[in-house]
C-alpha cells in the first residue's frame, strides 16, 4: 500500500508498517517498520484527512537497548562512500556517520542518544558536511546547519570571593 494520504483511492489512508511512500529526504520509496514512524505517520494521516496535505518527511529513527548499550539509528540505509566516527568506537560511545557525497545518509549512535536530535536536523537538512568537522568532538553539530548562529560554549562560572573587611588602619 502506498502512503500519500489518499494516494490511490479517495478516502483510504495508510500509516505505519504497511505504508509504502516516497520519502523526500531518502529520495525513494520506503516502508519503515518502527514505532516512531507509526506514531508520526498516523498523525500526518490525520492531518491529511483534515485537509492539511504535506509530504511526510520525518526522518526514520529507532532505538534499542542491547545489554549495556543504547543503540539509535536515524536515516535510511542505501549507499555510502565514507564512514566517519565521532567519539570512541572501542568504548562504544560514538556516533557513526554513513556519508554519501558528504551528506549524512545514516547515523548510528552507541550510548550517545543526546546527539541524535542534532544529528537528525543535519540529516533532514541534506547539507554537505565536512567529515573532519563531524569527527571533531570540539565542533558543535549545531554549527554545521545552514544559517547556524554562533554556538555559545559553556563558560566557567565565576564565583565571587568574599572580600575581607577593611582594617581600621586602611579606613
Ligand atoms: C518482536 C518485535 C519487536 C519490535 N521492536 C521494536 C523496537 O524495539 N523499536 C521499534 O521502533 N519498533 C519495533 N518493532 C516494530 C514496531 O512494533 C512496529 O513498527 C509498530 O508496531 C507498527 O505499528 P503499526 O500500527 O503500523 O502496526 P501494528 O502495531 O502491527 O498494528 C496493526 C494492527 O492491525 C491489526 N490488524 C491486522 N489486520 C487486521 C484486519 N484485517 N482487521 C483489523 N485489524 C487488523 C493488528 O492486529 C494490529 O493490532 C518491533 C516489532 C516486533 C514484531
């Protein structure tokens, strides 16, 4: 079944595991079998029923806990020509980027779920990214988005020291 709200039969909608649809970010027909997709596509189908027709462009994403490791995957696997690791693969705290022509096709995170919202924004933007910048942990991923504002780096808090009371002689 194809998903584009009422793609083929007026009044028939599909969402979730059964829905095969053209994904503008992935650039091809895909059918995704994950909760995130089922939830968001269900909402999109409802919006479509109410007359708000927009292409469904939510980036496919899922997570799973495997023993001590939280694994998260975003994107749609197809081809890639470069593999970039941000973090430590040995210690399983990293994000692995599958790049195609310097665009992120897929990202797989091991115990780095906090990075995924930023990664997904980059993935959705389909921007070309410098592999060295992706690899460099000192580069904030938000700074790689087009039109990114300068990212503030956390500053050490300055704690005022108590001032000793002036002695009688100084006064
Ligand atoms: C073992 C397993 C583990 C999974 N683990 C994960 C995970 O860790 N993370 C993740 O993101 N996803 C996981 N998934 C996938 C996830 O469960 C599905 O992507 C999600 O449930 C899809 O939701 P859905 O509503 O499209 O379909 P479903 O949840 O399959 O719902 C379809 C419903 O339609 C009903 N139905 C079928 N035929 C008819 C009919 N003729 N008439 C009336 N009702 C009918 C079914 O009984 C069912 O209740 C897992 C799936 C399985 C099987």
